[in-house]
C-alpha cells in the first residue's frame, strides 16, 4: 500500500504531537535545571539559554498549530470542494500553511544550528575554528529562503516539491544542515575530550559524560536529517513525516544537553560535598576559604596573611563544561582551593 499524501499528513501530525508533548515536558525540566543551578552557583539565571529555550518552544508550538490547521483544511473544510480531493490539496507546494510551516522550520533550524556553533566557539575560543560552520550557517539561510520562495511561486497544478525546481534547493538545505551539525558536533566532542585528557590528573571527575551528551544529541539530530534527505532523494512521501518531527526534535536535542549536563553536575557537586557560596565567595566544610578562579584572575584583594596556594589551569575545562552544557558546569570545577597556612 502506497503512502498517500493525506495519510502521510495524518501520521506526521500525530507523531509530531507526541514529540511536541515530550519537548514541552523537557522544556519544563530545562527551566528547573537553569533555576536550580543559578541558586546553587549563587548567580543569575543564564538568560541567553533561557531565551533560546523559550524561542524553540514558540517555534515548535507555532509549527504544531499550523499543522493542525493544515490537517483540518485538507481533510475537513476543503475535502469535497478542492479539485482532486485531499491528496491534490496536500501536494500543493505553494499552499499557505505549507509555506508558513517551512518558514517556522527555517527559523528553528537556524536557531538550533546557531546555538551549536556558539557553543563550539566558546569551547575553542577561536573564530578560525568556527569560520567554516558559520559560512555553512549563512548558506543554510540562503538556500532555505530560495527554496521557500521557489515553493511559493509554483502555480496551481504545477507539480509537487519532488517535480519542481524546489527540490534541488531542499536537497541543498538538508545536506548543508546535516554537514553543519556533523562538523560542529565533532569539533565540540574532540575539544572537550582533549581538555579532559590534559586535566584528568589535576582534578576529580571527568568531562567524558559531556562528550557523550553532545554525541547523543548530535546523533539523534543527524539520524533524523539523514532520514529526511534519503526520503526526499527517493521521492518518498515519508519525507513529510520526518520533516514534521524534526521541529520538536531540534528542541529536544537542545534541552537534552542542558538537562543531562545539569543533572550530572548537580550529582557530582553533591558527591564532592561542594562548598557553599555567598556572593561568589565560599568556604569549604573544613573551614577553608575557597576563592573562585575569576577572583584570582581579576586580581581581587586577598587577605594579608600567608597563603598556601594550589592553582590548576582549569579555565579551559571550565569554558568547555560551562558552555557545552549551556552554562550548567560544576561550580567545584571552577574553584581553586586556597587554604590559610597556620
């Protein structure tokens, strides 16, 4: 039995609803993690990651609403009035809801890939490393805009997305975003792995769980994009199903990194019996004062007594853990112990 467009629309919207519900749940957990870490580290909530979380939720919600409207129009309101029935209606590349949902998908893709590139830059601290991914990011925006414009200008009865000039731009879009995700995920994982090797003898804990989180998120997103590209190249209507579930999956992969790194960080801090901090200062349970690396680097005045200083080069590790996990890195990993000498 062939997968018709009306059946594909029903299946895709149903699956999208399931993934959307899961993404909303993860959004709630993400807000909780961001709030708890801000309290634990005695600092403001990471407004950048909070804003991105809300933006992804808004995009997912808008896409879900558009798909519900699209289903109602194709299967109910215009089922008996549109020439050719539901199958012909869903095959229109220039249909308003089809254009609208693709615009939302474009914004969400650019947002998700942009955050990934930003994390890579923060970890590497080099524009040269992320130069090519940035070029790819702009290219994704260009080919997407061309694809949407080409789709909007297809005349009625001019064919499906597989048979028109829209197809080549859609193929370019899938290929570009897949390449961007693959390259940036490898760069992130490699840098954190190298940092972990350099500092493994100087501190407790390991950054390898962060590498696994990034790898899992990258594999999930890459597998979905690969499936969409394969379906489109084979001119299968299954690409409509994959296309609709990609939107909530973009949100899920973003939330997943925050949640898993945040929970792992909280657990590690509890196991280490982390120092309490007030206003950026802390004192360990043994009574030893603990200063943050930021205080030492900024030259903040220290007590006028002899100090026994133990400093390890943890800045690179901190940056990797901090931004690769959306600023939910462990506070214990960012402190240098400075006990008073007797």
